[in-house]
């Protein structure tokens, strides 16, 4: 079984789950799961129970440091791509992006940047965090803005957040395909979730870390209020003009490209290293547990899976939810 997905499954391994965790979870509203059987509504967002244990652990035990940079996202919005880019940008002095021994050539982007809510899988998550390079520590999360640990949200915290999102139609289709793969691998006693059912659940807000729109709006508002703390990115913009957005990303991370680096083509090298084409050609990303994070890597594939009626309904919901926000997809 793919190691990464076993994290979603009830663990045989003893985890340092906070004492009150199971009690909290059993008291929460329960909804239909996409991969596992049920999801639970916690602080306004839906999570698989094992992930939720990690969320509660993070809120109780994680301490951000000022140099931390977080990558936040709803699942399937480009996390893997951004993990690769952020790792390559932050570590380019240590690892030459054109080198044949770059870690991204042999390591999944998900193993280069850990995910906050699955840190509990480590025997000693705090010791593991302390072992990460601190210049900066890069950590990803699917938590909503308001549920982030206080040490990240505190006004005096110097930590920063990069948020990546995507148009909800493609996010829904990508999540549906991904959840089907996880379900068939780990919960094969459950029937595959038909797209019609996934669509209705998504529209009702019952999706991994959903409601999708509330998740996006939380970070969007934070990026308007505190632009130095939250950088808001869209997958479609990144695809359209990767170079421009990679440079913006590096500036935000405090790792701007020098003119000399630009002249030497370092930006293009990093883009190439982290491209869908390159990452999918690597053996490490063809392995079970990693390959599921790569599918088409395109904008607009949802039209091949959703009916025109579904597309219309999703566009209407999106327009209504984002109406006064100034955000458009
Ligand atoms: P599709 O399912 O539409 O192909 P996440 O990393 O948040 O789970 O998002 C996964 C989505 O990002 C998938 O979308 C996947 O194919 C796409 N993706 C993964 N790596 C990418 C890359 N290097 N460049 C562009 N898209 C990528």
C-alpha cells in the first residue's frame, strides 16, 4: 500500500495522538467521505478523521518560528508543483537547479516539504521539525486560514504563507479522480464515488478541507489585509506566465533572483526542473503513493468530466460566493 495514503487510514502504528482528540472527533458532525467512509466538520471545514488528529495535534503543539514559510492550499490546487518550486528556490545555493544530483530528481516534492497535519506520523514530530533546515523551514498545510496554529497567526509572528488555489471546476475533478484512487487502494470495500455524487457534495461544501470557497476566501482576505504575510497565487496564472510568478514567489520568500542569476538562466532552470513534464518523467514520481499527485497538469480538463449543467451550477455558486470579494477565477 502506498505509504503516503496509509496516513489517511486508521493507523496500526502507535501515533502520539493528543489525549482529547478522539473525544473531540466523536462529537463532531459527520458527512460522506470521498476516499474514506466519513469526514468530520471541524471549525467549519471537513476532514478525514486521521488527518483531523494531526490538525488537532498541530493546533496544540506546533510552534512556528519567524523564518518559517508555509504553503497553504485546498487539495488538488497545485500543492505538489509549489512544493517543488519553493524547495528549489529556497535551496538553490545548496543544490544547483541544473545538477544531476538535485534532490528533486530522486525525491518526491512531498518528501522535500513536510505537511503540518501529517507530522504526527513521525515518532517524534517536534524533534523532526527541529531537524529541518531553518533557512527557511518550509511546511505545507491544507488547514483553513482561521484554523492555523496561533503561532502562525499571531500579529508578531514573522512567518509567511504562500497560498495556491485553482478554479473550482478543475479542483473538483482533480479531487474526484484522486479520491477514487485512494479509495480503491485503501477502502476497496466502499464503492467508487460517482462523479454526480462528488459534484453534489462539493457544491454543498463537503470536500476535503472544504467548503472550497470558504477556504479560498479566508486566505484571499488575509492576503489583502496583510500582503507581506500572505501571497495569494492561482494555478491558472502560474501556468500562463510561470516565469513572472516564480520571480514573485522568490521575492516573497526573501530569496529574490539576482540579475546575475537571471542572466545565467537560473529561473528557467528551476521552472524546467519543477515542470509537470520533468517531474512525471522521474522514476520516483512514477511509484505508487507519488504518481497519484500527477495527472494532466492542465487548465480546463473539467470540461471533459462535467456536464454543461454541472459547469453552469458551479460557476453560479462561485459567482455568488465570491461576489463581493473582488476575487475571480
Ligand atoms: P490534475 O488532476 O488536474 O492533473 P496537488 O498537488 O495540490 O495535489 O494538485 C494536483 C494537481 O496538480 C493535479 O492536477 C496534478 O496533475 C497537477 N500537478 C502536479 N504537478 C504539477 C506540475 N509540476 N505542474 C503543473 N501541474 C502539476
